[in-house]
């Protein structure tokens, strides 16, 4: 498996200008490559592949010498991103790729592990080809020998290095001493089969007042002015803080659950489909269910624990005894007429999820 460590970068003013220039050149290359693909298909009916565009890079750099200031692997990764976008579109996983504005192209990647290993030779810094040694605050240890790639991303408050590291696989244990079922929701973030509940922090909802105020100020600024850029950064920083608060919460909760249990059971939720509900989409996105499942999955794999997903159908309408107990969302108490079980509906759902997972993994 592979995990990513994120560390803050502290470039000098000159290095920052080079990094910004790299972003702009990559953005322009992305748009040129997309235009080439679209033109070739509409005019000649012929597809343009990643391999074809990669082979044209040397000639392209001769025609546009400014691209010699960008490492060849970074340019190749730029073309790879475009190809991935088209492949996701062809598979029906995403919409048709769009041109990238400067505000939407915010990172570049050094993808080759052999070259990357040399970049971490100095403690407290990282070498970015064509940019130089950049100071980096590596606040936690990681296996430098198994680094697979380095992604440099620009955020509202600075630059970050996202370092991918390959970890050795840990075989999941066969014995299950402690197991838990998890039912995620909106009123409470999660209900566990051990009858504990995790409150929903609603990070975005709590920040909405500040966000609306900042967005109103932004809308009043003149387009192209320095004040508009400042107001834009203020809005971006609020969004960034909300995202980091959410990630911190999800990391802590998923870590706590994984470290306490040998088997973690959850529902197979189709979050993408659920986000189509306009009345609930903001709350669902704010809760971060999909990311929570991802964190549980990789943390469980890393610790040699078992992560089991069960079909979501009927988990909230079924009793532990197997009887159907239909209820609307307004009914918060589960009452089974067959066995007489009375309990909070979310806790019962978590127990049903665990029950199904134990049957699957038996």
C-alpha cells in the first residue's frame, strides 16, 4: 500500500517565483494538449494518446524554449493528468475534461522514485529539480528509501510537499477479539455498535457566517484589482481551514476506531448518488463520509486489521432478530414487534451492519 505524508515548504522568494512559473507553464501545456486532442478528434476523427503527446515533448520544448526551465518528468506528469481525465470520462466516472484556469492548476509532480530518492538526501530540505533545495518541515519520520513521488501543491497560505511512500503489506489477523459496526449519519456523525455515538462537528455550517461575509466583500471588489486578490485569498483561507478541521477530525476518529478494534464494518454507501439530493448535499459533503471510509480502510490495512463493507440495503429497516421494522426518517426509535427490542435506530443499524459483516467474514 501507499500513503502520503504532507509537509510544509518554505521556499525563498526566488524559489517561489520559479514554482509559480512552473505551475503556469504546466497549466498552459495542459490546455495546449487538450486543444490538440479536441481538434484532432473533431476535424479528423482521430484520437491523440498520451504516448503520442509525450513523444512530441522534445520538439515542443525546442519550439517553446521557456519549457526547458521545467523538469521533463513534471511535463510528462502534466500530460498524464490530462490522459487520466479523459480515461475517467470514457469510463463514465467523470464529466468531459475542461480547460484549466490558473486558479485550478495548483500542483506539479515529480513521479519517478529513483530520482525522488536523491531529493531527500539533506535533512530538513527537499531538492526540486530546476528549482533547487527547498526548506521543508518534516514534522514526522517516514521511510525515505521507499518514496515513490513528490507532489508540490500551492495552498492559500503557502506551499506543501505531498510525499508518497510505499509501505510493506501487513497481513490481516484471523482472530477477531473486538469488532465494531459503524452507521454514519447527519444528526450524529457516527453511531457504533458498542452503543457510543460521535457528534457531527458540522465544520462548514459553523464557518458559514464568516464565509458569507468574506464572499460579500469579495463580490464588491473591482475585478483585476489587488484588493480583489486579497479578498479572494481570504475566502480561500476560510475554505482551507474548514477542510483541515474536517480532515483532522476524520483522521482522529478513524485512528481511534481502528486501534480499538480488529474488525471494522461499514455500509457500502454510494455517496456520489446521495450528493444529488439538493437538500442534503451540503450536509453530506460537510460530514465527509467518503473520506472517513477511505481513512478507515487504509488505517485498518496498515495495522493488519480487517475492514468489511456490507450492502446498505435495509440496514435501517431491519432488526437484529431479522424482522423487518419499516420506519421513516422522522422516527428515531427502533421498536421491534417480534422480539420487543427497543433502542435508538442508529445504534440498531450499526449492530445490523456488524452482524452482516461477521457473516461475510466468517
